[in-house]
C-alpha cells in the first residue's frame, strides 16, 4: 500500500541520518579517548581502530536512533493532521502501525547479529590491536621530550629525549588501580634516573630498566589526606628493573562479552565459579533481550510521537528521551543485579523489555481506539 510504503520510507531515511550522525560522534569520542590513554599511537592505529569502535557503538546508536526516528516520523504525521486524514478517508488507523512493526523487526534482526557476532569479535580484536600497537611503541619510544606517555591504566612515563634506544632522564609514575589498596589514580611509586631502557621480551611483560636513580613509595590510602606523605624512599646505582603494570591490556582471556553467541551458549554451561556462571548467563540472555529492544522501543515511541503531536524536531527529540532513558536504566540495573546473583538472569534481562512492551501495547491500543 502506498501509505505504508511512504511511512516505511520516512522511517528508513530518518533512521539512517540519525544513526550515521550518532555513530560518527561516538566513534570519534572513543578513538580520541583511546588515543589519549595510549599516547604515541600512529595514525594507522586510528584507521584500524575506527571500524572496531564503530561496531561496538552501533547497538547503542541503534537504540537512540530508533527512539528518535519513531517519535519524529509519527509526531510529524500527527502534527500535519495526516492521521486525521487517514481516519476520515475510511482507512483504519491500525495500518499506520504496520510500517513500525516491519521497521522494528528489521532493526531487531540487525541488532541480533551485532550483539551476537560483530560486537564481541570487535571487542576482542580491539584489545589485541591495543596490545600490538603498544608493544610497537615500547620497542620504539617516540623521539624528543615526552612530558607524559600513558602506558596502560597505571603507568605514566616521561623522559627528556632518546639516544640509541636509551631514554635520557626517564621518570616513571605508577598509579593505583586496585580499589582495595586505596583510591584509584593516586601514586603508588615514582622512579627517576639518569638513563634507562625499555625491554620487551617475546613471552613476558615489558619492563623499564633504570640506571643510577631513586624511587619514592606512597601509601594510597593516606595520600589523599596527606599529599606529602611518603612511605619509603631509596636510591640505586646499578640496574633497577621496573615491570610495567599492564594486566588490563595483556589479559587476552576471552570473557563472556568477547564470545559469539554460539560459543557463549556452550561456555555458560561449563564454568563452576558462581560469579562466572551469573556473568555468562546474564550476557547470553541479555543479548536476546537487547536485540528485541529496537522493536519494542519503536512500537513504544510511535504512539508517544502521535500523542505529543508536535511538528518540531526538538519536540520529537524531547519525547524520545523518557522511553530511551527508562530502557537504559532498567537494562543496566537488571543486568547488574543479575551478574551479582541477586536476580535470575532471564527475569532481569527480559523484564525491562517486557515492561516497556506492555506499555507500548497499551499506548498502541489507545491510538487504534481513538
């Protein structure tokens, strides 16, 4: 039918424009943050990281775009009195809902593929790329003065210059990453020396070898209250080997979030650790629930757009925020409780989608009965 094709085309065009805009902004943000965290990366690293960052951001961008699209398109139909014209022409208003259902089903199929296959592989590949590029930077440190070279989450390396593979007047600041030992991000150790070199073995963690220097050790728990407090200090003339704290990068174990759905389905039946069982089951059921979210949100936002009955895009964006935020809050809270074993994973993951689906059915019924 011409009317349904018209609405479906409007949904597709609006979704494409909003999705591209949101994904572009989010991808640039992820790349910028990664580049800041691991300084010294080349432009080639950015080009290789961009597709992975885009894939990881696609599910969230799809949720936002689905809400915006439904409210904008159906809000404009209502504001232009096109829905009233449909009623007066004898066409049942339920027919305008059919394009929303078809559009939501297409989005849910795409979301299932992204959540189940593309995003887990991109997540794991991103960690491997960061490790590979970081090793390259450590083997060939950037020349010239470096005020702060971030290496992982805990290391801040600075030096005056490089000469024949050696670092001139290097200084290494090691930050706390363990919440049990004190606030995160406060200093634990500080090393400085006359010169040093970075060693990157093939089968071990990289390390910094310092010559003729000194160190300071801090107490993370007391440092916030007393910034000048030093637990101990000392000096050394011979080589002092300082391993880089890089467990967050060099951990290549494939977790539940890194596995494709078919692997995750088998993995969740194997672990004996209750925490891993909850994590795997939550991730497994969460993928199916998150895949249904675009369909549910489109069916929820379409009647909201009709009831708002505003022609401006700003009003449509404002109307899309409540259902989108409600879903994100319910989803995050439910999956967080399920991963801790507080709620059964199927109930926690499907509960948020089921609740919003119930609200969507009530609103659609009101639209049809008007």
